[in-house]
C-alpha cells in the first residue's frame, strides 16, 4: 500500500535520476547530439550560440534516414526557425550509439583544438551521455546542457505513453551501459 500511495514520489525520483545537466558555460563549441526528431536539441544549441556561449555548434549527423544525414535535416530546420546557417557545422557520421557518436564528435573537437564544450541533448539523455562523453574526453572540459523534451518530464513521465516509452528505453540503455554494453 505504501508503494501505491507514494508512487508519484518514487516514479519522479526514478525519472529525475536520468537528468543530470547544468547551465551552459562559455565554450569553444557546442555539440548537438543526434537522435532528436523534433528539433529541440538543435534549437537549444542555436539559442546558446545566439546568447554568445560559443561561436558555432557542431551538429552530429548519422546517416540513417533514407540515406540522409540527420545534420542535413536539422540545420535547415533551425534556419527555417530564424537561426543563421553560419551558427551550425554539420558533422556527418555513421555512429549507431552514443558511445560511437562520442568518439566521432570528440575526435572532431580535438581536431578543431577545442578545450571546453557544451554538449546539448534531451533532458532524459543527459546523465548517460554525460558519463559517456566524460569517460572519452581526456583533457576536454565537457558540460552537459539539457534541451526540453515534449514527452519527458522527470516528475510526470508516467502520465503519457510517450513518456513511459522514453523512460523504459533510457533506463534499459543506462543499465546496459553500467555493464559495458
């Protein structure tokens, strides 16, 4: 009975665990992680560039959607919403996981001489992606910044089917990453 009466509290705690982000910092680059099909991540990055946190955002672009790299869809989306194209640099790649994407994006950042980076991803993806990026970053100073997600609110994810799916999927990936998968 206690679990039933306190379910909102412990469900919110489980949802909140997935979110570990901070405010943006002045950075050499902003990195936009792939996997957001609504555009919230790239719009957040555009706002950060506009606010002066970095000169440009590197946009990860796996090529999984009908042979088109995600960055080739995301950048025009942001431009249509008023951001200059010069804010964004496409980084086409073939990454199929956050671990593989981190390897590609961190190599690009090192090539460009970056030292401090703001990584933008969806709120529910911040803890896991932050752990992955920091584990591979070496001397790079990594800061994780959360973009809003229409379907995932940490304190109410269980109220919508999309929120439930995001929660279960991200927790599966989080647990798998603990075991090196």
